[in-house]
């Protein structure tokens, strides 16, 4: 452990000086090489051995990259960026570094897709990916082409949602699902109410969804300054029955029937599809 700590202190000094951390074994003795390798892996640095640069933490970079991409495919941008930052710290091989850069560009695309109102002219969700691709000379062409098409698909769908009520409802449902997953029930209620109002003219006058909407509206109204004539006690009593989960389930069921298509599947179209690298398929157990 003392040997490992010595190497870790050396790497810390290199980082403080702005240098790329490289660990050099003090000798060819097995215990020195092992200590240097452990320190390099734990610190995400390179191990210089017999004139060659070895990256012991590259598997950690790959694992964090994979976790970051899976988070992106679930619209979890905050988690994705954190995992990709870890991957960037571990990655030293050029191919891995480029793949992390691509994933970070994809994170920006997913962020714009999810948080920018559909069709806003100044926003180009595909731009971060398409601008970066020409610089990624270490990655397979099929992988680059896949993500270029995926970025364009998502951007095209997002723009169409600005004019298409069904696509907009699917996009807004994704927002509601994300806010509910992130523990923001009031925000989820607000998005579900927006979906309801966008589709209200399509619903019959006595639609049972209305029973869930009224408590949700009361809950949201309590977050705002009350208008003259509004009874706060009555609103609070009504808001006790507000349930974002129940409203989400009922919204999906009702609008799927209205549109004659599964609204959840429409929402899922806004999720990033991940490229399946052949070598990863071979590594996964069957």
C-alpha cells in the first residue's frame, strides 16, 4: 500500500502541474510494477512499461461510457453527463477518447430535444453530433453513420412535433415521465395538464379523465398567487387527490384510444437508439 500511495502522490503532483498523469515503475521488480499498475488504474493514468504506454483503466472508461449512453437512452441527461465525465478521466486510448466525445455530443442533442420547445427555429439538436463527426477518424464508419442518422432522426421528429399534436403529446409525455422519475411531481402534473389541454377538444364532454385533471389543476394553482375569488382551503382539499402517476396512466390510456395508437410508443420514439458494436455483442453472455 505504501508503494501505491507513493505513485499516487507522484501522479497528483503531475496533475497539479497540468501534465498528463503517467506512472513509471521505480524498477522492474514485480512488486514495483504491480504497485505502479494499481496506482495507474485507480487514478485513471497511464502506465509506462518497457517503453510502451499502457492504460490500465481503459475498461473502467468503457464501463462508464456504456453507463452514460444507457442513461442518455432513458433521457437521464444529468446522470449521463456525470458518467461521461468519469469516462473521459479514465480514457487514454484515442478511439475511446473519441467515443466519449461523441457521447458528449449526443448528450447535448438529447438535452436540446427534451428541453427545448419543439420546432424552435434557433435550435438545431443534430448540430453537436454532425459538426463533431468529421473529426472522429478512429471510429468505425458504420458507427459514425448510425449516430449521424440517429441525430437527424431525433431532430426531424422534434421539428415535426411543433406542428403535429400527436407527436407533441408524445414529446410532452416524455417530459412528464422524466420529471416524475426525477421526483418532481408538481412539474409532472403541469406537463400532463398541458397534454390534456392540447387534446381536450378531442375528448368527449363526460370523459372520466376530467376527474383526475381537476385535482391536478388545484395542485398547480396552489403554486401560484391565487386569483380573486379562489378559495385556498377548497383548492387544498381538492389537491389532496392529485396523483401524477394515476394521471399519467389515465392520460396514456385515454389518448391512445382517442388517437388509435399507443401514446407511450409515440413518446418512446423520442428516445436515443444506441449503436450495438459487434465486439460488445460478442462479450455479452448469451
